C-alpha cells in the first residue's frame, strides 16, 4: 500500500533574508546618525527625509503602474525609502521642497526604473539624485546651517517649515543670518586664499578632528555601520578601503606640508566620508561583487574624493567619486573574479 504526500514546488526552504529585511536594517542603522544630525543642526533634516520619502514612494508607484508591476511587493521592500533617506542626509536642512521632488524623479525614474528596476541599476540612485540637483541648483544646495551652538538664530520646526516651503527665512537678516560655510568649504577656500590650516582651524566651526557637530554625526554613522557589519548586511572591504585610502593618501601630504594640508582625520570626520563608506559605497547593486573588487572599488572612492577635495571645484566630492567608480565596477569585477574551483 502506497501513500502519497502533498508537496509544493521548490524551493522548500524559506529564504534566510529578504530585501525588505535588509533595507529595514539599513534604516535602523541610520537612526543614530539622524538623531545626532537633529541635535546639532535642528529639525530640518527630518522634514527633508519626510519630503524625499513621499516623493520617492510616489514616483515608485507611478513607475510600477506604468511598467505593469504589482505595487505591494516593491513598495514594501523599502528600497525607495532607503534611497530617499540617503539623499536627504546629503542636502542642506533648509533646501526648498522642490529639490527633493526633482531629485527623486531622477533617482527613481531615471537611475532605477529606466534601467530595469531594483537590482538592475548601474549607478547609485541617491548619488545620481544628489549630483543632478547639486549641478543644477548650486545656490540652494550650498545653503548650510551652522551648528545650533554657533547659530545666531535657531529655527524651530515651524520656522523650518516656512523656510522650506516658501523660501523665506522668518528671522531678521534672512538667509545670511542662518547659513554658514561648511568646515570643508571653509578649509578649501582658506587654503586656496593662501591661509595656513592651523590658522583656519582656530575657527569655532571646527572640533577636535573634523567640523564641529559633523565629527559626532560621523561617529554615530560609524556605529550604525558597525551594526551592519555585525549583522553581515555589508562586507568589511568597502568601508575599510574607503577610510583606509583616505588616511593613507592624505598622511604623507600632511607630514610634508601641514600648513597646506589638513590632518588625515580632518578628511574622515568632515563631510560624507563615513556615511559613504558604510551606507552608500556598499550598495551591492552598483558596486563590486568580488572581495578584491570591493577593496579596489572602495579605494577608488577614497582616492577620487581626495583628488576632488584638493584640486576640484567641490569641497567634498564623495558623490562624484561613487558614480565614477560605479562606472568602473563591471570592469573591476571582470578582472578580479576568484579562480573557479577545478581550474
């Protein structure tokens, strides 16, 4: 006598992880850095994250409809939300509301869906969005706030809303009263004008290593990145290569001429180096796959960033570095493939 058992099709084992789970872990790891950002620079970043997320989900829904794809599984994978949050962390807290709209149009429609959707994009969508609005609207993208402790006028949540949605700052003096150059911009402008780095760093805008406030934000992003490493969401090669290349390349310049070149940790703890090392350059889709490839990719991001900071027209340069290495990733993977077993 034979018995038949009802079985289902393969695979029979449930997946150990999902896109949604990974994206939620990334969002969780970003929380400490976001809270530090709010502490040092006010609530504007929360408004920018909300705006970018709304526009990202809107364009994601429209493109899924247009492509005839189901909404629920793709909206619920949180990939669009991660793109929105990473972009929002790269723009000034008081950027006009339409900046997020334009940026998410390019991130979701052009950089993601026109390449085939999730997993098919060649370039990091958040960095595509940032570079597009940075080049197109330089004035709006360079209106940065000083740390709250140094601000002449602190904006509450209500004033922040008014500024973002109307473009008018509701304090005496307008934009000039609430904005200030970033530490990287101050350093670059001062060095180009012939001033010495120690003299420039006497400004209260600077902290122990990087910019005041920015170095603590970097510390908390690093803590989130270590959490992702512990959970094996990202691999160690890219963060180590990005930060290591920045330190190793800037060290001899500082040793030879400390008056014209900042201490290596100044580079790491100012700008977006730490954020990029753990959360942006580690994108598995637009980055490299092989272990050696990841090391080369990360080193390339760090080196190009330093080149742009020293000789380019932008104080930071991390977004351009990531996009340039995105272009090189397929070629790097081709020449760093591990030897096939048996060959």
